[in-house]
C-alpha cells in the first residue's frame, strides 16, 4: 500500500487540457501582472462565496497582513486569536507591531473556544481573529456578538475553509474581512502560492487593493504605504479552472470523512465533531489519541501517510517565546498537539481506499489497545 496525503498529479491530469489552455492564454496575452484573469477569478470567487468583494492576494499570509493593515492594526493594539493554527496567523499580527493575545480552542472541533474570549478583551483589543481550522468554521454568532458589544473588528482566517459555511454564510463573509490561502494542497489550491481577502465593505475592498499594490491609486501615485501582495495572473487563471470543481471536490471529501466516521466509531479514537449550523469541508480529517505516535508509525509501516497539524502549539514555539507563555497556559491546544493525527483525505482518494485505511486503523487500535 502507498497512500499519500494528497494526489495533485491526479487532480491536474483530470483538468490538464483546461489548465494548459488558460496558462497558454496568459502567455499569449503577455499580461502577467493583474489584468483580466485576476479580475475574472475575483468575480467568480465572490459569486461562489457570496462576498461582495474578493481581492486576490499573493498568499494566505499576505492576505492576513493586508487585512490587519486595512483595519489599521499596529503598535499598541491587541489581536485575539488561537495558539493552535499555522504560524502565519500569529506572524502577521506580530508583523503589524500588534500583540497576539491567545485563547484556547475546543477539543473536538479544534476551533476557538468562544467562552474564553471575553476574559481576553482589554482596552487595547482591536480585532478578534478566529481560524476556521481543518475546514470547519468557528462559532461566528458568538464572536460577532462580542465584537459588537466591545466595538471590535473581526478577521476570519479561512485559509482552510473554502466552501465551508456557518448557517447560510460562507467562510470569510461574516466578519469584516475573510482571508484565504490557495496553497496547492488546500481544498482550492493554485500551482504555487496564492490567496485572497473577501469583504462586504467597499471602503475596505478599496483600501486592500491599494495596500496589495504599493498603495498606488494609479502608476507611481502612492497615496498610502503599501506592499506587493499581488495575486499572480497565471495562478488566478489556474484557480478559475479549479473553482468550477470545488463543490464536487468538497462533496468527495465529505464522503471520505463519513467513511472514517462510520468505520472508526467503535474504536477508542476521539473523532472530530461537526458543531451546530456548520458545513464542514474536511480540509483535514483529524483524530485524537494518546497513542498518536505509535499509531502514526504503524500506519507508516503499512505505507499509509499521515500528518501532524500541528505538533507544537504556537505559544510553545521559540518564535513566540517573547509572549511569555509556558506549558499549561492553553491546555486544550497542548493536548491536541500531543494527540492529533491527520488521516489521508482528498477528493481523488477512492472510497474503497478510505475503507481499507479504516480497516488498518481498526486493527492497529486493537493491537495498541486504543
Ligand atoms: C490557518 C492558516 N492561516 C494562514 C495560512 C497561510 O497561507 P499561505 O501558505 O498561503 O501563506 C495557512 C496556510 O497553510 C493556514 O493554514
């Protein structure tokens, strides 16, 4: 058995003619910076998410930076987020000069524990930044209620949540700004780095368009200090082709998740839950067990790849030691980092293979007494 964590080759083989054609179109047009294909994708993504505006970005990391800058987050401000996320979330808060203030997560949805937010709010708090981890949205009603009560802004880190929704609202369309990553392995992935911000505010959309392109209202007229976070035109063209497949791909991911849920329900593994009012798009299928490392090794011996998202919570990483946290500060994030294991889940994974993986997991669980 040889099962990887994704199969982009298969994904691209299935779309090869369309991908070749749009890339050729960009080459023939000789327009490599912004232009038609970027606008086309932005409009398509707005139609897909229901956001009024989509602003293409060079990456999910760049999208976070631009979102924070658009809300004037800077030195002296605090941004409330979670320690159990990819480093970019905290890095971009740090980059603005603001302080990341952390609250713990829920143990089975892995999203922000909204009961912990109010205690973390101070007179310096400017933004609440929940992360829709693994494809499931945080409790947006509770977050928006607190934001309103205390006059705070909300940025949704929806890097892992393309297609996900809360009630009827797509990820990234409830808060002031949503940020997306289109890193190749994401549910919607480019063929290189790419990202986007979504918003329903025309003023924020305008400001983000300035920020991503050196603050230029037109060439060499720099009305604010900006950056270069332009979405690459070839990546926009690729994303346009793949976006048409996203709903189907998310359904296939959901089918794999159902197979794992059904087959593994009688093991001692802690399975992920879907919170009320959520549509989970299963960027990752993450189980928990105290015997995680043994299970990972046993699956690896069989040729089944797994991954750890994330083995060390950010408050215990050397890069964020300056925040002054220690072990025990965020017990759920710490427990999760010791116990989580991501099983293979991607649209191209045959259902029969997901059943086989489940059967192997069951056998190992019996052997390891999980
Ligand atoms: C939650 C989260 N935020 C931000 C990012 C950064 O996105 P990118 O890699 O496109 O810069 C990622 C990427 O993995 C992510 O998972």
